[in-house]
């Protein structure tokens, strides 16, 4: 009796599985052909961190307070700054972060008093070595500023 019950249960299971498959055939596709199509990111998406460009100055507002470096639980942030004037504020000269060890906790973003650190919307960063995961955020910011200037020039020419 157990032999025929096993055959019956197996056949029933096969029919249920085929029913799921047939129902799925008539539903719209959910798969995205990734490199050609991209899904919209959620508003809550938190990528790696980057320096924020402020519209008023066209640059960052980092005061080299070192709070982000001190707060980082992974110890992957290295901030460098120097005083250009004896009584003036420090100027940011280097901001390097190693994303191969970063836990993306966001404490550095929350602790920044000038809100000059923000989450990026990038999700296609890839590297083949550990050195590819070390970013100089100041150099990346300079590249972003240059791209923004070029876009404004092309928009000015097109208008």
C-alpha cells in the first residue's frame, strides 16, 4: 500500500509543479536584461560614500574635522588637510577610503557636521584587485566637477 501511495504523491506533486509553471507562462516577465536595461533605484538605496558638491560654491564644504575618520568602526577612512593661512581654516588635501573593508554602516555620513559626505547612487563599481577598491574621494569629486562644467557648456551651446 505504501508503494502506491508514494507513486500517487509523486504524481500529485508533479501536477502541482506543472500548474505553477503554466500559470507563470501567462504572466508578464520580471527579468531585466541587465546591461541593456536598468531598474530604477529605490529612494532608500545607500551606495558607497562620496563628497557632496554644493551648488553655491561648486565644491565640497569639508572642514577637516576628522569626525568621519574617528567614527569609522572599520578604520578605512584617511583624511588629510593642511592650513594654508596661519589663522584660517584647514583645507582638505586628501580623502582616501578603502571600500574593500568598508561595512557601509553610514556613521561617517551621519556624523559629518557640514553634511559634505553623502551616499552615492552608483552600484556598478567593480574591481579585480584590492587596490581597485581604494578611492580618493577628492580626486573623484574633481572629476565630477569637471563633468558638470562640461555638461553646462554643452547645454549652453545647445540652447
